[in-house]
């Protein structure tokens, strides 16, 4: 199969479009990405543009905002799968996010399985899948975020055969997703979604579909804090893996971990008021984490075994 290499002008245009996408879609990730060296930063933007576009296509939203029910979700996933397969094969797609993936995959020899694992997560959402158990929840978090962590690790120079470091990168993605789920319980409920495991709801004696009702709010807080605690464990594991990265990549990852970790911590701290207003991280807090991460990146990290309690991604 013919591999199409991007010319410099095409790549430059893709990088500009990808930068605009991350600024619009995630100020937290945009801030953290500035800490990378130039080449890694551009590749992170290119990968983000593809991830963001796929999520938006499936959810009928714009850069993560205004999610709505779509009647043809499974057909949309099929389109994403086809374009992604073409991009990973080196073919020009003619669609910015997928051509961005083509460029970054060619430059980093990105394993295709991680991209397809992410699309498997979109398929779960398209099928209106719901987690029954904690294991289901972590499997979902892997597909929609942990796989992205693995791709980012490869972009930052991690050997695709280094399973332990990839597990740590996956842990950070799972930590981010758990924070997202805990924060967005009310938003997800408005569009008919629930990622709180059914077994957890049963444990707390919360009837199906009633978890956002006022009588059950205190019980829901227990479950949100459970997610936040799990996110903290995954974040701690990821910090060990971050110590193996090049200096600037380590700085960026630690900043992102702190910024996003604050979301889970704030959800836990707000208790029953966690969903009154969407939890966000202020610009000052983001800059604070940039400074703290810079200091942390200079400190040695004890070599420890990965916590056996953590869910492990499929090989």
C-alpha cells in the first residue's frame, strides 16, 4: 500500500488547525501541552484533534460542548473507523483530524491497536452501553481515555513494548476519565447516560434512573467520592511512570495530572453540591500546577511496583 508523506506546508496547516482545536476543546490540556518540546507539543495537538473530532462526531457536539442524542451513532462510528483505518495506513483522508492522525502515526510509528481500542469505546457509547460492575467501569475508562494515555506515551518516546510504562500512562488516562465521570454525572443524566456502575447504585439502594433526585444525593456523593479516590490511586501510579519520560514531557504530564486531579478532588470536596455548577480549574490554579510540576519533575521518584489493586489494560 502506498504511504503518502505530508509535505511541510500540509503539516504546518494541520498543526495550526490542531492547536486551535485543543485551545477550544480543553484549556487544561492546552496549558499542559505548552510544556512539551516543540516536536512533542505539535504531535500532542495532532493526536488531540483526532480524539476530539471522533468524540464530537459520535456525541453530536462541538469540542466537547452541547452533547445531544444522535439517531445514527453506530453509523457514525463506522465512518470514524473507516477514516481512521485509512489514516493509519498512510492514505490522505481529506478530513483535518484524520489527516492529523495520519501524520502523527507516521512520525511516531503509533501502534494502530490503541486507536482502534479508543474507537471501541465510542462503539460502547453508540450502543448505549452501561457499566454493571466496577470492572466494566474501568474497561470503559480504558477504551475512552486509557488508550489515549498509551498513545500519548508513544508520542513522548515510550517504547510500545514497554508494558509497565504504558500501564502507568493508561492509569493517568483512567484517572482523567474517572474525574470526568464524577464531575459530569448530572450532565450525563440529562442526555440519558449513566456511567456509575449498576452494582454501586444497587449497593446504595438508589433506584434505576433516580440517582440525581434530591432524596438520593447524599448516597450519590459516596459513589462520586469513591471514583475520586480511585482516580487518586491511578494518578499516583502514573506519576511513577512519568519519572521515566524526558524532562519536559515529565513536566507536562505532572502538570496535567495535577490540573485534572483537582477536578476529582473538588468534586469530592463539594459533596452534595458537586453538580450545582460544573467543576472547573481556574487559570491561576493551572499556572500553580505548572510551577509545582516543574519542581516535582526535578525530584527523584521511588521505584515501586504498580499497585495490584489497579485494573490492568488488555494486552
